[in-house]
């Protein structure tokens, strides 16, 4: 088959991966859960980075 006549991965649902299906479905429970915790996770990581930098400066 030539590239023009074979079905592409976008149009053939059997060839799509599970990750692209998750990305295409915003109502999926895992994706909505990740979106819900993203701001808290970012703030926690930023705070942990600041604490790490403070301890590094104090220990010098």
C-alpha cells in the first residue's frame, strides 16, 4: 500500500496509543485528577526547592 491509501494513525482508532486517547479525552478520571493537583504540586515543589537552597546556603 502506498502512503496515500493506507489509513493514518489519527483516523484509525486501533492504531492510537492509550496515551493519545487520554490526551484527547479531558473527562478521563486520571487526567482530571492530575489537572486538579498540578497547582498544589507545583507550589510544593517550589517550596521544597527554596528550603533546599536555604539549607545549602546555611551549610556552607
